[in-house]
């Protein structure tokens, strides 16, 4: 599977090291960012605990800035 991922994940000039784990992590992150149910993502990843899934997925800086802009009391005018 690793060779398949490397063959299809590359693009001209890319220096990124792509592994099946990176691909899996990226897909799960995109699912959650697009409002997929975290329990469904947990099932897809095969995690026994939701806490494992929560730790597995990271928020981006853009996500944090958006949340700050939406919910910080000083940001609402």
C-alpha cells in the first residue's frame, strides 16, 4: 500500500514525504473540518476510544482564528 500512496500522492516539484498514515490523517481531518460526525470518523479509523480520535485530529491555525473571530466578545461589533 505504501508504494500506491507514494505513486498517487506525488505532484511535480513536491518535496513532501507522503505515507499511508499521512494520507489517513489528512482524510480524517478534512472529514471533520467539513462537519462529519466525529463518531463516524472514529469508526472509519477503527479507534476504540473517541479520545484517540480527538487527539489524532488537529485544528489548523485558520480554524483557531475563525473560532476566535466568531466567539470572542470583542470581535463582535
